[in-house]
C-alpha cells in the first residue's frame, strides 16, 4: 500500500513504472496547480485521489487499477485525463469549479461519472 499527502503549495506526485500490492491513497492538499500522474503502473487494490480547493491536474496513463478508482477533485478548475488505462470500477466527482474529464478518445464526461 502507498499513502501520500501533498501540502498547501504547488506539489508534484509521480507514480511511474510501479506495482503496488495494495491500495494507493493520495490527498493532493489545497495547493494551486498540483500535478498528479500515474504512468505505466499497476495498483492491485483501490486507487483514491482526493484533491483540495486549488486547481489540480490528475493523469492516469497506460495503467491498471484492479479494484476501484475514485477521484474527488474538490473545488477549483480541475482536469482529469485518463488514457489507455483500465479500472475494476470507476467514480469521479469534479466538485465545484470548471472541470474537464477526458478519456483516451477525447470524450468529455460530465461533472459526475461512475462505471
């Protein structure tokens, strides 16, 4: 398992080419412009990303979450980009602000989406 908490300033979190044998819990804090990326990684448990009040960018690329992926983007103008990734289950909530959810094909998803 992996747990990370970002601070109130501009923060960057990268999970690259990794295999996590449990859950990943990430609290992105309230910084403006925080950047969270998961690239070519496998999470055998759940993924939970909670963004704070600042504008956040979250990307998941060529990765697998075997169980549930949950994104709570909070207030602020946030971007969630998913590309070539698979999820056992998926839920995203953009919160308030002007948010952009984009999948690998460029399809725009509404403020709340669950599969």
